[in-house]
C-alpha cells in the first residue's frame, strides 16, 4: 500500500514531511529535504524513494518543486566528522525546515529520532513508506544527493561515485585503498579511519 495523508490529518497544518539521504556512505554530505504538500496539487506516483528508479525520482522532484513547498538542507563532511552522523543528519533536517520560510504547524520526521528544535514534531518509523509528505521528502533528498555525488565524481574520478553514490561498495573500497581518501571522505567512518592509520 502506498503512503497516504492519514498521519498528516492528525496534526495542525501546515504539516512538513522530512527525510534524509546519505547517512551510510563513506563519502559526501548528508542531505535532508522538507516538503509541504498542497493537497490539491499532489504529483501522482509519490512513494518511498527506494522503490523508485532514478529517472522517476528526478521527474517527481521537478514536479514537487513546482507544486509543493520544498526546502533542502546539507551537513558537510566536516560537520559529519565533528558531530557524528546522527547529529549531522539532525542539523541537515533543521536547515531543510528553516529554508522553507514557513512556520510549520507540525513536522513529521522519518525514523525514531528528532532534531533538537523548537517545532512540534513526531518521529515516524518507516515514515517514507507510510506518510505521503515524508515520502515526498525522501524523493527530493535522494535525488539532490545523487546529483551532488555525480558532480563530485567528475572532480574526483576513480571512486565510482556516479554509480555507488559514495557507499562502501567493493569498487569504492578498492579505489580508496589504491588512491587514498579525498577531502570528501568521512574520516570518522571506520573504513576511512583505518586507512588513515595505515598510511
């Protein structure tokens, strides 16, 4: 069953859906998106981003930017290494909501942890599969981060980021061993940290 508006209806409008992309990779930023859907202009086919192909995510992201309020927040590799990935993710989520420029009635966040912010909010486990607003945010976050990693692949060729998006795939780990870490590698993540010790 695809995500729906059932959860949103229980909260004060406007309701913001928030999700992130990029908690697990060895390289690149973590990206969060915040989306306020217009219930009269919801693009068809919104679903958990993991269930959609890259082309469909790109199309829906474009539609969402036209038909909804969308904010994107980023936490850099330096912030990830300084704060740890959890709190860097919370920072990216906070930035995504703030750039909306709209005071939320309620924020629905995918997962089981909330940022330390002033908004009324609820964490929704598996929210990208249950809640339409969170699913929309998952699409934007995933598309935007993937686009960033494809661009970074041109700046740092050899690591396969255009395809692996910075995740620790065998080809990425092999390149990391052969070529060494780039400034976009997360030094606080074990495979990169171990390599730094071995150099």
